[in-house]
C-alpha cells in the first residue's frame, strides 16, 4: 500500500464556465497560490461538473477550459508546485463515482441543499437529471480518489465536503474490515473493564449513528487513558470507533476560502451574473473605461456637490486597492468637494492596471504558446492518474473487484 499523508494533501476544482474575473483572483486564486507552497496541491478543471448543468450547450466548456487554465497560470499557480489537470482526462474519477454510487443512499443526495437551490435558481434548465443529482457524489469521488485531507472551497460548497465525509465513513465501515477484525476488537473492549467498555460502546454508537464529533474525541481520549491495552488492541479500538479496521478513504475537511472582499463595478459582490466584473486579464484601456463609467454617489450631481464615500461603489474598490494616504485623500476630497470623481478614480485605475501587469505578462507566455499549456496539462494529468490509480486499486480490492 502506498502511503499518503492526507493531512498534507489539498484538492480543489473549478467549473469552466467562462473567463475568470478579479473576484476569483482575490478570493480563490490567491489562496491557491499560497496553499501550493504549504501543501501537496491538486487543482483541476471540473469539466464534467460543468456538463451537469451545461449539457445542452457544451461548446463553451471547451473554450473556457483553456482560458481558465491560462488564468490560473497568470495568477501564479505554478505547475512546478501544484498538479494541474482536467477531470475528464482522469477517468478514474468516474470509476470511483460509480463504485461510490452503489453505497450512497438516494436520500443523502436529495437532501444536499444545492440540489434544490440550483434547480430553483436555474429554472430555465432541466436539472431533473441523474447526473445533476449525482453532482455532489462526483465531487466526493474527486476528493477521495486523491485521499485529500483538505479541500479549499467557498461556503456554498461545504455541504458537498460534508457528504463526502459521510460517504467515506460508510465506505470504510463496509469495506475497511480485515478478517477477524471485529472479534479482535470486541475482545479488546473486554479487556478495558466493565465500566470503560460500556462507555466506549456508548461513545462509538453516538459517533456512528449521529456523527457526533465530541463523542469521537471523548472515545479517543478514553482509549489514551487505558493502561492495560496492548498497542495492537489500542490501534484496533481507535479504528473500531469509526466503524472499520482500516481507513481506506480518509474523511476530508473543508478549508473555508476567505470570502473575497472584492466588490463589483456596481458595489455588489463581483459576479458574472450581475454583469459587474473586471476580467482577470482585462486590457488596461477597458479597465480604465469600466472604472471611469462607474456609478458614484448619486447625491454628487455636480462637481461642486460634496459626496459620501460610504454611498459610492468606487470607495469599495479603494478599500481593496488603496493605501491609507490615498484613502484619506479620497474621504477628505469627496466630502469637501475638493476632488472630482474622475480624480478619485485615477489612482484606482492605476492600481488595478499595475496589479494586472504581472498577470498579463505571465499569460502572454502561454497565450502565444498553446502547446506549452497542453504539455503542462498533459503532465498534470499523468501525475494525477498515477495518484488516482493507487487509490482505485485499493478500492477495487476492498470491494472484491481485483480479479486476476
Ligand atoms: N463544485 C465545485 C464548485 O462549483 C467545483 C468542484 C468540483 C470541486 N469538484 C471539486 C471543488 C472537488 C472542490 C473539490 O465550485
Ligand atoms: Fe465616489 Fe470618489 Fe466621487 Fe466620492 S469622489 S463620490 S468616493 S468617486
């Protein structure tokens, strides 16, 4: 068995649904760039997930895949530090998804909040499909196939990591047992003494039936105190709390991505659906044009009218981009009508353009050389497949499918 340090493994994916914008950069991508230095990272393009909602018109997925990979590279995701790949090029995800589907109760999927929410939100699409119902389980397969312990996601995706934990727990419970494991574990409980044995059983039951994390912690602490257990028995009983002998698929934890404070051009959160974005690789003239035409404090009709930054979306961007002295200048100048709105926007345009300069430079290398991008992905897919195959071998063996 290959040894994988799950706690060191990070996996995350993004659906290719269009060009990325500065909200993605300040939220997700800067976080990925940081994580790639701290963990063994796998970042992938979730094209199958895009297909679950985009199946009637899959064209845009293909174009978005390459744009998105270049956006990642431009943001500083480094193929030397992280493994970058495309989901559909690692078919092992699909096999694990299929195998996990055998043990996943329908109700678990029907109860994931995004299932109904997205159907409501995307009314124009028919999402009463088998594939869409399975969306969170496919995501579970994405995570579990790498035995990733940490999954950077936004708050909207936490329920998907949660169901992944439940599926992993069920899998380990069903298939992680070694022959005779249960008898040995039961015999070990006998050695703890009546009172402790009873308490152990009760905590184990609470954890297994209700997923009670406190019960898990308490049971572990209880085991730690036991003096008269051999090392072997003690390890058995640690595994037995969680149901099986071996942990084949470790339960991942969500790593909550800090909410991006990046406002859009209208002051709402920057989002494609609001049409208020600046693209990650927007060209400088267009940045200037977009910022210059931004709505300002509606009370500032004439240049001589004083304004209030708190009522102005431009101020929201200053909070992200400007130093204290500039912010001071804005507040002062706005409230006293000492500066005009175009004056106020100028340093902002400069700051955004300056931030994007390095992104454009990095992107240029790849835009002019599609083969380079393809070879980065090719290599990433190979690395990912090797890791995925290790897990899948073990999963097949555990389920009795390793015919020779
Ligand atoms: N569902 C995620 C999203 O929409 C994308 C995704 C697919 C993902 N598989 C994943 C994220 C696995 C983290 C881990 O954002
Ligand atoms: Fe907004 Fe700046 Fe104009 Fe004030 S001066 S209203 S903060 S753009």
